[in-house]
C-alpha cells in the first residue's frame, strides 16, 4: 500500500517537472542554437543601413542553427554558416565559398534585422552593414 502511494506521488512529481519544463521551454530569452526563435525564416537583406530599392541578398535562417545567403530569392547558397541566439542578438561564423571565412553579428526585432557582415579575408577585416525585413 505504501509503495502505491509513493509511486503515485513520484508520478505526480514527474508530471509537474515535465509541465514546468515545457512551459519554460517557451521562453525565448536564453541562448539558443536556432530553434524556436524569431530569427528563423527568410529575410530580404539590403546593403547599408536603410531598406531601399531591391534586396541585395536573401538570407535563410533554419531552426537547426544553420543559415545561408543567396544572391537571388530561392537561389543556391553563396555563403553559409551557423548561428546562436541570445535574446534578440545573434552571431556566428560563415564560409564564403573559396573566398574565405567571416562572421555575422546582429540583432532582430519583429520583422526587422540589422547585421554586421564581417569578412576576414580582407586585412584588416571588412565590416559590411546590412539591414533587412522578414518575409511572411
């Protein structure tokens, strides 16, 4: 009889732990390899610090923490890398084909994104500002 009560209590405690874990998993404020954040999706990217004219690139952020940039919408990867998210900030390394490697650092909020696209194959490293908007 005591064993049954203990098993019921253990089962209820386990259910509380699972429910708490699921609820806290909805928080978007911590470090994340990609999944479940507002960065995941397709972004139209523009060279400079304002959105004007036609997009320069299309960036695709995947929920598994990978991303790539293409020169045309739906095009093949021109460069690709990985990223991590902390709050509304993200960063990660990338490779640009045989040209070299670099790093992205940026912030996003809602449908807007700002990125410093850093090219290490220049000496000193070249910083390219980009802005963008998320496609629905």
